[in-house]
């Protein structure tokens, strides 16, 4: 039996777990941004009813707008690290 780790196992052992956690948080932030959008659409039951509601929704929406660039940058970093740690062989 071959006990030598292959390239995929080697790259998984050198994985930065913190980046995976930040990606999960970024996904949650994207969901929150899309949830806040309904407060800006004034339908029959949905809408901003008071100034404090509007302020709260605007703060949450503005704070979480960095989620998509954050997710893209971390995904690109993971791809780049995987290319460095485990280069393609033809």
C-alpha cells in the first residue's frame, strides 16, 4: 500500500480554515442584504413604516454590502493558493 499522501491530500492539510469561516459569514451577509431589499419595496404589507425602521435597515444594508467583494476575494485567494500548493501537471 502507498502511504505517501497525494497532491489533493497535501493541499487539504495546508488549507486555511479561517478563510472558509469568512466565506460562510460572507454568504450569510449576502442573504441579509437580499432580505433587507424587501423593506425598500413598498408593497401592500412590506415597507419602511417609520424613520427608525428606515435607519436600521439602511445601516444593516450598508454594513453588509461588502459581502460580495469579500466572497470573491477570498474565493480567488483560495484558488490561487491551491494553484501554488498543487500545480496542475499534464
